[in-house]
C-alpha cells in the first residue's frame, strides 16, 4: 500500500490530509496463496453442528475459493476508485474514505466499523447514501460520507503504546470532522463502531447533531446483573424483552470466547497472524447468526453476503497484518459493552433481528432519552450495512431526516 507523501512518522504534528492508494506487492499475494495451500488441517469435528466451532467443510470451501478464482486486485480497484486519505491525529495515522455527495446540502455522516469488520463493510452503502436519487431516494436525503479505519485496523496506523480505547478514538473522530471542515454532522456505528460513536456523543463536540446505532448499549443494570449471576429471567419481561434476554444469555454462554481471549491476552494470538486459514476461522466465529449465514454462503446459498465479500474482509486483515493489532482494542477498552452510557444527544436505532441481541423499544427509551427513531427490521444481522445495504441505507435516511 502507498501514500503520495512520506510516512507520517516523519512529522507527528503534521495535520495535512494526504491521498492514499492501495497497492500490495504481488509477492504478498503469492505468499498468501502459498500459505493457504500449505495449511495443515485438523481432523473433522466430532459433531454434526457448529457446537465445537467453525466447521471443517466451511473452512475448506473458503480456502478453495481463496486459491481458485478469488481476485484481491478487484478490491484494490474498487477502493482506489474512491477518494481515500490519511491524516495524523494524536500522533497516529488515520486512514479514511471521504466521498462527497453531488448534492450541496448533503448531511455529513461519519460511519465507524467494528471487529471483525472493516471499511469493506461500508462499501455497498456509499452509492445509495451519497447519491440517493440513483438508488430510488431523493436528493434531500443525501449524505457526505466519512468512513475511517479504526486504529490498529485496516490502513490506519498501529498504536505502539497503550491508550487507544474508544474514548480516545472518539476524540480523534471529532478532530477528523473538524479538520475536514464540517460544522454540522451526524455519526453512525455498530459493534466497536457503536462504542466509539456513543463516546463521541458523550463528548458533544461542536457540530455533532445526533447519532445512529445498529448495535446499541441498552441493557439495564438489573438485567445485566441477573444474566451475570445466572438468575432466571424476570417474570415481568415483555415478549421483546424476553427475546433479548434469551439472545444475550446464549451469547454470554456460547459466544464470548473470542472477546475474552482478545480482552485478556491479545498478544498470544500469534497463530492468526501466521496462518490465513487460522485468521479466517477466528473472524468467522464471531456470532452464531453471522456464522450460520456465512456457512450457508460457502455451501452455495444466495444470501446478503457472497463468498468473495467474506474473503475481501479477511484478506484485508491478512495483507495489513492487523490480526493482533485490531485485537488489542478489546484489551484497551474498559467500557461495559451493552450498558447504557448516558447519551443525551438525539439517537436513532435500527434493530436487525439477527444481531447479537435485538434491543427492545422499552430498553432503548431508557438508554436514549432523546430517541428520535426506532425501527425493527425483518431481516439482517450483525454486519447490517454489508448484509442488507438497501435496508441499511433506508434506515440512515429515515433516522436522520428530522436532523436536517
């Protein structure tokens, strides 16, 4: 990968914004293919389901596609067709895509990905949000888009000292939007993107008018305590609240292993920095619903994602060698992930049914006293913009319409 100027380390106070181009050497791609072909495979799992983890047939199908027909250069072309930039904030390189709408009154929107996501997640929403008329919308709903790579992820710099938690990242995002000259804007995020976006809202930087989340922090303290203690669900829960309880109970019992390891011992994960297939397995085993979708895709089903969508994202992590640097965000953050943070800015929420938990309206109204939009979708999961870009784009238009 290249930039048009010298590395930022030459001047840590440099606040210029420099164009960025993706161009990995052929040797890197050849090395990737060699490593995939030389994977030492374990035996088949001893069960007929995914209860032991990512299944061998899924990973072998992924590896086969990776070395037979997959084209990373096409991803580079798509990325390089977009305006990409790097700027130094708080001593660290911050990479971002910045697409201005052709409509002069477009509302600036900064969108933040999570883990194991990346800017690849947002590529499908750029056209619909910046040029809505070309996708069945109206010019009045247009956005300017700023899509940064989290520190330690993708093309952003890798911190060399502790401290880059969601709060510090939020300060960096406020500076980025100021540096881009935006006097009024909104923000969106899911997963770590939500953690950063909520911290940005708590900062209340000049110009931030409101936020949207597709993975909110709404779980009441009493519910969290009961889940942590292994208590039965309270009898007074509504049907939506009971559904969220069941999803959270399953996640805490069966889905937290990856987060616990990265939160406690991220540096131990040398294996996923050395094996592409190991990295892919680690990334696929994020949440049960997303894994089931991906498994169906590699079995030949037509879903919101394609096999190459999945490989685009994993390959980005591999080529940038960010398996471990991205994992450290779990170690850095001391925030209670699903606990309300006291956000008072206007907040919009889109609830996708296959998210880790589908937040009930009742919890959302308590967590976000200035709730300006709440909608439950009929499909979509953790990677909503990636899986369901049309629905996600419609939600962005509706969510921020009252703030224009």
